[in-house]
C-alpha cells in the first residue's frame, strides 16, 4: 500500500509541475485583447488593452485604424502622435488637442482618456481600431463591442413596425451598414435581396418568404435602417 501511495504522490507532483510549465508558457506568449468597450469620455480610469512580450515593448508602434465610409474613404479621422514613451491620440479636426493617451505599464498596454477631452471631438474614437505592430506582426483592438438588439416577433397584421436601437456615440451615417442575418421560426426557404443581405442607411433589405402552399402568395419583409441625429431605428 505504501508503494502505491508513493506512486500516486509522485504522479501528482509531476502533474503539478506540468501544469506550472503550461501556465508559464501561456504567460510568456502574452496577447492583446481583441475587443474592448472604451469607458465614458468623462472616465479617466486607465483601461488595459492586454499585453505584449516585454522584449517587444520598446519597438512597438501604435496607430489608429479609422472607420471608413462605404467607398472606403476616411471622412474624418484620428491619429497617434508619439511623445516619449506614450502615444497621444488626436483628431484631424483639432490637431493640438490631446484626446487620450496610449502607453505601456511594463508590458501592459493601457488606454486613458485625457481629463479635458471634448466630447465633440472624441465621440467617434470608439468606432475605430487600435493597431499594435511589433516583432513583424500586427494586432488590432476594436474599441467597441458589438451591440445586438433583442429579437422581436413580427406582427404581420400591421403594415410596419419600428425598433429603436440603443447605441452610444453612433458612427456617421456613411459608415453604417445594415445586415439582416436571418429569420427564425419559418421552416420554408427565405430569399434575400440583395443577396449579401446588406444595405446602407435608408436602403432596404428584402426578405422574401416562400409560401407554404403553391397557391399562396409569398410574404415580403422590408427592413430599413434609419438614423436621426444620435438615434438609430429599424423600420420593418
């Protein structure tokens, strides 16, 4: 019994050592977070964006990837200006105003709003990406998590329905795209127009529900994304 117990103990120690080695290996790799939600502009608390290997901190380059319009043209943008060991985020609309700072704390990459960042200049930053280039690789961090509105049953007895979307710091209209990902609860074939199920603001996406019986009429559901000021809505 003693020898069996000894074998169990030795095996446990070996597994514990293996587990420690795996944890150490993962921590050495380091990685940046793929998607974050920027805090409110009035919140100057540093937000951690992840880590990079310590050996690559000195050579890391931080840039802003601006949101693009449907024609892939940047209407207005942001940029990072290197100042010492930090990158100052500025807007093309006011190049002398510091909106935020991106910096390293050892190998931790941090984002922090400036204390007096004007909302009128900073509100579009969360629609951009932060790019970190180091050791012949490039990683990007989205500054807004996807927002999904709850599903809503369709009332086919009504001509149209309106769904309001809650979204802070809505992008400019030319940077918005509606995508109709699908329709649930209908077991027949559904066709979409256009076929990629995407449309710009005020342009409809059509879902055509094939009839259950050949003598029945098909049902067409038109969905349109609208933007009025800071408010988004879906008209169905």
